[in-house]
């Protein structure tokens, strides 16, 4: 058995994994395709959940097939409440993306819980994401959600036709919201939905989901580290471009991402220089950091990358209310690189020497001091269930247990979907 802490060859050839995406069309009354709903059907993800559907648009949309990349149609993605607050959405241009939001769970459906979650959706709506809700959004308790809706989806296998007619009549008073009727399996259901006033339709009667398989290709760790190093130094576009020219798998991942359905460009980008300029240094860094953490070096368990992503996201969330935007970014770096020694199979000091990092990051990682150190210690306390360490650092940062636990839950959901 290989030693998980053995130092890997950083120039190990890229690896790949099978990914499968199903897409099902959403059509208008003339049966012209309006958009597609995407589903994750990866062979290595047999336990399908709604959470696995939606969370990492970075992964799902980047690996969509050419028909998705070469069309201007809208793309619908199922989401969970936790993943809507994930930082991966910052990598996505919202113009083509519709986020399907479920109702609150039964144990969190009181008015206070519903009102709390609406702030997250308001932020997404302001960024330009369109939101879709199921029929429960028509209930009085969800009135504040309905004003954010671009779509209301009604499942005809769950909602009687009389109720659909009422919903359609109510939505007719709000022309900014389109009614989508889904799970249509017969001509009669289509005719009745059309007569009721539905504008868009989805179901097996039109088309079953089409499975599109492909390979996710992961570049060597050395190339990603070199890229991160240049970005942190704010190197020139020419210098960064050279890294992509010398590593085909890294350049493949960049062009696939920049031309992905989620990035929303109207024309294909084939120049590394153009791609780097479009992405910008901040997004390029986050993309590279996540790519390195999720790619996995030889002999290292995927759980290590998962744990690093949890740490990074948790530290970012904890810092959000207390530190500047730049230091929040640095908090993410501290967390995600705190397991770099294990991922690369070398002492952390040696690993960090390969990467140019701000002083506050190296102080926290190597010396447990500075503005970010208590955030790292609090994150480790959450991971290890260390009550004393948790209390000491939460009190020092003036964070309540509820605040930390909620951030930890959000980080766990976010990491689960990024590393899946």
C-alpha cells in the first residue's frame, strides 16, 4: 500500500476522471428549446442527491458538452440553500444561469428562517442570477421570495390541474415571471398546461435527459503551483500566458472553463492571453487554488483535498464580517493551503517556499501568529471537535457558537460539491 504522506513527483502526468452530465430541454409553446436543465450523473457518484446536482457550477458547467457551450440558451441548475452561498458562484457569469431554489425544509419553514435566507437570494439576484422556485412559492409565507422569481416551476405529477390554473392566473398579473410546467408525460397534460397559461414546458413527453460523458483532465501540481505563484506576484499577462503554453492539461482546463456554459461568453476564446485577461487575477487565483486542491497528487487521498477546501471556505466565511476583502481572500488561502504539506508530501515550510504569499498568510501557517491565526485555530477546533480551542478562539474573535456552526455547515456543503 502506498504511503499517503510520501512525497509525490510534482511533475506527475495529469490524471483524469469520468464525468457524466444529463441535460433535458425546456421548451416554449411552439416546442422551440428555451433552455436546458443540467444534472450531474457521474459514474463515481452513485448516491445521487439534489446537493450533488447544483453546487459546483465551476465543475458541472465547465464540463458540459459543446452544444451547451455553443448556445445562448438558458441553463437551469438545481441548488440547495447551503450551496447558494458558496464562493464558487463568483466564478460564474450569471447571464445564462437560472438557479432553482427549493422551499425551506419542514423544520426550518417558520417565518424567521424564511426571512433569513432571503438575504442570500437578494445578493444573487442583484448579481444578475435568475431564480426559479417550485409551486410552494405561491404560498403567503413566501411572498418575499416571489418578488425575486423569474420562473415558477410546477410539477404536474404533484399539483392538480385546478391548482395549476389558479397559479397561472395569479402569475399572469406578474409578467416578469414565467410559468414552467414540468413532468409532462402525455399530450393531454401538455394541452391542459398550455390552456392554463403555461409558457414553458419540460418532461419525458418532449425528451428524456440526454447523458453526455466526458473526461475531467487534471494537470500536474507543479504547473498549478507555478501559476498560483505568478498570480500572487501580480505577474504580467505574458508571464502567466507562458505557464499555459508549457502545460497542455492546464491550458486545456483554462480554455474549457473560459468557454464554459457558466462563463457566458458569446464567442469562443482560443487565446491563452485573452482568457487570462478576461478572467482577471483574482478569479484566476481562486480557479487555480481550487484546481490544485481538487486535482490530487499521486498517492494522496481525495479526503485531504476535501478537508483543505472545508478549511478555506470556513475561514473565508468567518472572516467575512470582521476583516477587509483582501484579508478574507487571504483567510481562504490560509485554510486551503494548511494541508499543503500532506498534499505535496513535504514539510509545510518547504511547500510554501514554492509559492509567493502575503505575510499574514505565512505568519498564520508557519508561526500561528498574526490576524489570521485565530481564524485558523477556530477552524481546526471545528474539525477536531476541540471544545476548549473552539471557545477560546470564538471568544477572542467575538463570534457566537451559532455563527461558527452555521459557517461550518455551509463550508461542509460547499466542499462536498466542489470535491465530488
